[in-house]
C-alpha cells in the first residue's frame, strides 16, 4: 500500500470555496441521463436490476387490468432519469464521492412511455468527521422531476460524501475489523436460509391492502438481498446506467473533458472511478473492504420492500434512506420494517413505516422508511 501513498487529489480550501459558489445555482450543463423515457424495456431492466419481479412493472397483460391500465414505473426508476440524483457530483476534481442517501417525495406515478425531464441544483455542502476518511463533506443536491405534460412527478434530495481516498485507505478505521476477517465461504445450509426467504417473498399485487386493516406495530415480511456478487452489481448497472461507464471514444471524451476523472489502471490506462464496484484491487485503494454495491441500488431495495407490501392499490408518497456502510462482495442483507404511525392528511389515508437493513454479521447496512397511501 505504501506505493499508493499520495496517488489521489486532495480536498483543498480553494476547491471547497469554488464548490460553495455553486450552491443554489441551477445546473444547466447536465450529463445525459441513462433514460429519457419510461419504456417497457427500460422499466423492466431497472426492476430486474434490483431483483424486483412485480408484474405491475414487468407484465403488460397484468398491468392493463390494474387501476393504471398500463405498466407503471417502480418509484426508484427515476434514478435512471438523472445522473445528478444518482451521485454525479461537481467540483473537487479527482476527490472520491460515495453516494450515501436520499429523501424522496412522489406526487404521481410514472406511466409507460412517459418522458422525464429534471431541474437540479446544489443545495448544501456540510463538513463531517468520519471514521472512514476523517474530514469529509456531504454534498447535497435537489432534483425535481417532470413528465412530458409538465406535471410535477417527484422530488428528491440526495447526497454524496466527498472523501480523501489516501486518508481512507491509510488512516480510516471504519473497516479495520472487516478487512481483518478471512473471506467467509457459505455452506449449503446457510445459503438455503437465503433461498427460503426468496421463496417466501410476497408481492401483494392485486390483493388490496386497506388502510383500515393496518395497525401500528404491524411487521413487514423480511426481504433478503444477496449474497452480494460482482454479477449482481453489474446487473444493477445495466438497469441504472451507472455514472461514468463509457467505452472507447466516449470514454476518451469524458476523460478529456474531466481530466481528474480517469484514474489509471494496472495497464496505465485512465479508467472510471466507478470500477470500485467490480474491481477489488481498486476498491482497496480507496479504503473499502472490497468491490461493493451501489448506493442508489440499496435505496431502491428499501422502496422495493415497501411496494411489495403496499400492493397495486397503494402509492408510495415518500421515502428516506441513509447508507451506513459498504456491502462488499459476499455480504447478505435482510430488510425489516414496522408500521410506526397511521394517520390522515389532506383526505389521504397514510401509513408510516420504519425500515432497517442488516448484514449477516448484524451490522446496520442502511436505515430508512417511507409513507404509503392506502385505500
């Protein structure tokens, strides 16, 4: 590791000063989103990227019989329509960015073939002291989503933490114990417990869940994700599009426009920082315990948990998610939820749910929750 010392750019006061000047300013030079339109295939690819087989998103014949009359996009699909909400940050060239959470509000569904456009701005920049990399900065963006009619579809605040990669690798203490562990090889018995949870996963679907039948203290069925594999991370990238995944001329154009973005690989070729999600050697260089999952992916797991529970007649009004650690290859995550409030507001029947995602070692992977509207 000593050979890697000082290989990455640092957070500087000048860089922070320049970045703060962008707060509140509309972002007009935005990178092209992965999806402009909520096509049948785009919706299905994203749903499958998080392991969600709800027929409301994926089966046209089923969806035609729903109250929407057509395929609808799962709430987290909107991650594919904005690179900004997904973690494409400006400023601090070459400084690592880790997507760490989002607060979402949805106002109406996105239907098949809707076209989405966005408005975005940098909302705030907040200093923190972290175990991962010491001094870090939470860079918060606000993104508003509109359809082709100009209807306000959704809004989100999302944030990344900007960290010094060298400090995270050499001095960070967050993953000291994790890095010291020998890789765990799962037994068939251990894996069968995971497969059982997958087999029992319930998509509420057309079996309407009514507000009157829900009580505070009700538990949501446990959902499982994993075991984490690089294949799974790539599957998510296929549906989501990633931030910096480009090939050949387009990769050159990106690195030419943003010189701090391309980090040389073992062949001396500039490559994207996003490869922390599939290249273990590079993941170690930025201070993480190994190749790991995507932050928006994990946020989407929490909303998947909620939409499975609410059924077709429900509508996810809001959600929030905070990422607490990386999920490296080999991890298993279980998601649990509980109804903590039942209330009415503006004529709507609403239920608030608290969620927590836990790894196989009992560590908190993420936490959050949401508000669901029910009939």
